[in-house]
């Protein structure tokens, strides 16, 4: 088989960090090497950054510090995409793989990239078998991430039906990727089937694409989903999910309520079982049919009571499924997030210590962030400001939710023509974070303020230094910040 290596998606780079049997020798000064790499990579762009990452990877792969290797692979993958050097990147991956011990972290990355390349060439069956072999043989590394890498590639190729079917069937085949976990097989099926129906333009039909009006999950997906021994409930739930995707909500509710009526007693069920999730699916069908959140609430209450031991799962599932419903372009952040996030906030997901200790701070900040966005869409401006201030105080700049809440505050201040407060908020985002979405938005906001009231650059610089204090590990260096502010200021002109 020919070895062909493509670029590595960032999610896979993170995924395999904990999966390797290989324990490569640690560099003498890994922290200093990583800092030196970061410093240099921030100073260069395009070809220079690509070459810097490539040289770092190939210099001494066997003794490359893992964190440094991950960083360099991320840079190389993203930069190769920008400068269109895919062929050279594939050759580099091949060279890297040959110099690594088989089974090591980086070797496995190269293996997955090869399998992805086979798929990209249209050799679907062969590519699928390569991924199946990885799932089968890497027993210490069974993870949804390997499967996601495969199915996401199918999605990129617009093979939506194959994407849905293989994700479901391979999940059943390699059940230890999900059993006893926070993952829900049918949550994924719901999102994928709904996306397939709603995300494809009606007027564009290419090989493998699913035009909205012709897609029917009951006809095109359900018959190809495998059954699982010992789980007679799976086909019924899969049918109900396909009915919801096809907007046959009443029929889905009938199927789910009939299944719930014959639910076995708790002692006969595995710890992880889909019977616990049936109320969520009923709530989903009911909300989609009636567009009335209150009607769905009793079923959500039942779902929460049956899953109190895993609040992280409840948080994700409610946001993914219920929150996905009314904005059918998958952008459920906004007005509709108000009802969903308020439900979870009222249940104590942001304040109850017993619940919060089972959640990450990122999950709590994300929920808060959705809540403040929903409040704002419902014109509850003062309440939005109050929530945002609480989130910023607790979670900025460590989390995206904290950063998004400060960004919301900045937008409110702009509308109120409180330019001092808006400028402070935008400056803090630039000084203390690196998330591109909010950084670029804050740059635009600062330029708009400076067009309204220019003022001397020294004032802006002094204020930025005062707000930022010592450079944060989450943000740029002082020199980078000041240089960027000067660039933005000069773009405004006299």
C-alpha cells in the first residue's frame, strides 16, 4: 500500500496525547524549548512559520518533547493549509513516521493521516478498514476521537449518509469507546441526521450530498443501522430519532412513550443505558412539534432526575438537543438559548456546589455565556450586564465563556456610547487572551472607538498597560500587544 500523508486536524493532535505507549526521552530543558518555539512561531508567518515547524519536528523526532511536538504539528498543519504546501507536508509526515517507533504517539498520528488520505482518494472501503484496524488494535487508546476523525473526513467529503451510518455502526462495534461515558450514541445520531436534512442547500446536488427536500432518514438511514445484541431498545430509539429528523414528531412520541412504558426495573439495567435518556427525546419531539418549552419541561425534569449522577452529560445533551431545535441552521446560541440555559441555571448548574463540583469551569462558563446571550436577545439588558460581570469576575481570561461575556459587555457599552468602558473591555481581551474570534472583534471595536475619538496613542498605551498588568500566560507578550495596538492605531490615520 502506498503511504500518503495528509495534514492532521487539531482535534486529533490533542486526542492522541494520552494514547501512546511510547515514552520518548524528555528534553533537557523542555519548558525553555517550548517557550523558545512559541516566541519564534509568533514572530513569523506563512512559509517561515511552516519551515520553523517542519525543522522542529524533523530535527530529532525520537527525543522531541511531546508538548513541543504537538505545538509544531498544529502549526505545520494550519500553515500548510494557508500556503497550499500539502504535498510537502505529506512528504514530511512520511519522513517523520519512518523515524519514529511504531506505536508511538506521532507514529499513530501519521497512520491516521494515511487512512484519511486513502478516504480522500475515494477509496472508502479501504480507508474504513484502516480506521477499523486502529480502533481494534489500539486497545489502550479506544476513543471517540479516532472514530470522529474518520467520520469527520466523510463529512468533509460531503458523504453525509455514509457519515451517519458508519458513525452509528462503528460506535456499536467498538462499544468500549462509549460505554460508561458521558457520550450518547443517539444524541450524535440526532445531531447528524438533523444536520444532514438542514445543512445542505436545496439547489445544489453533488455526488454524496443530501438535498434538504429529498433527504428522508427513515428511508435512507434507518434501514442501514445495525442492531446490538441485548439492547432491543436501540432500534426503537433510532427509529424515533429518524422520525424527529424527518419532522414526524407525533409518530416519534408514540414510539418513545411505548418504549418507556415497558422500561425494565433499574436493577436490570446497565449503568449506562438509553432508557434514562428517553424523556429527553420525548421532550425534543414535543418541543419541536409545539414550539412550547413549558410543555417539554416535565420530561426534562424526568431526564434530570434520572441522570443526576452525571450533570456534565445533562448539560451537554440538553444544549445539543433541545437547544438545536428552533434555530435549524445549528446556531442555537442566541434568543432560543434563553429558555434552555435558564432551565439549567434554575436547576442549579451555575450555583449549586454539589452540581458544580462535577462540572469543569469551562462548562459552567459556557452555560453562563449562553444564558447572558439569551437574556440579551430578550432585551433584558441590565440583567445581561449583571450576569456578564459575574462571569468575567470568575472566569476571565481562562475560559471562552468568560471572554465572550466580556465581549458582550463591550458591545453593550458601545450601544450606550460608554466608550471608556467599551475601550477597557476590548483592551483587556487583546491583552489577556488569544482566541481569534474575540481578538479580531475587539480590534474592530477599538478602531471604531478611535474613529469616534482618536486621542493620543500614549493614553491608549498607558491604559492598556494599566489594565493588563503583568503579561498573562493566556495572552500576548507586552511587546506583541503594544506593537499590535500601534498597528491598529496607525490604520485609522490622522
